């Protein structure tokens, strides 16, 4: 066995199709960005999610001087959502009484959060990988980002480890009875290519 090589894992038919469609997308990137087209990619967990993300970022590296893009792993997106929607809002009323190091830390956190928010809202293309909201503030922040980008015809790529029904279930669990899933899916479906 020491001289044998293990067979390489062959990509699934769905992955070969997705990579072909992504290649076509990037070959006409200028047209897609002008139209505000993006992607909503489901079932991208583990190695599959990493391969898809690496492929997208590799292709975008070819265009780095022509277009702005901002890649955000879900962990960072969720952290920024917490800072903007929870922490900084709770401290905003106390800002005037904060002093010394606490005031400096508040100002730094505010500046970093605003910088990240600005990049998310104005980049030609926003890529968020690992989308799976677990808290209401994450969902509110995602909803606001997608809505603003939709209104300004800016392209968005959302990559989630969940299947559509799983993501819908999680969003409903986080915000029961609200229309977050419907709005997210409608916005993305209208201007995005969908992949399972």
C-alpha cells in the first residue's frame, strides 16, 4: 500500500456545473456588476464552501484594479452586526460621559465598525461566506445590507452552508412571524443566480 496513490476526489456534477457558471459570470463581470447581478449559493459547507470561496476570490484577484470587492466571512459579519446593532447602540447614549481609555476604545470600535459597514455598502461586489444567522441582530444587519445594495444595484454574493429550506427555518426561528426570509430571498432571486 505504501506505493499506491489514493484516488483523487472527483467534484460532483453540481460543483462542475457551478464552477462552469461562475467562470461564465466572471468572463462577463463588467456586465453583471453594472446590472447588480450576484449569486445565492446554498449547501456550501466544509470543503465545498472553501473551494467555492477560493474560486471566487481567485477570480476576483484578476480584477482587483478595476472593481472594488469586499469579502466577509460570516463570523466577521456577525461580529460587526453585534458591534453596530447591540454594543455601540447601547453605549451611544453614554458616549458623552465616557472618559480616558474607555472613550478611546469606544471611538476605535465605532470607527472600525463604520469602516467595515461602508465597505459592505459601497463595494462593487460584496461576498459574505458562511451565512447562517443565529441572532436577531445578525439578521437585521444582513437584511439592511442586502436591501441597501439591492436599492443601489450593487452586486452581492451570499454563500451559505444551509439548503434553502434550512436557511428559511433558521431565519424564522430567529425572527418568528417576520418577513426576513421572504425579503432576502426575493431580493437575491430577482438579481442573482442561484446554486444548490
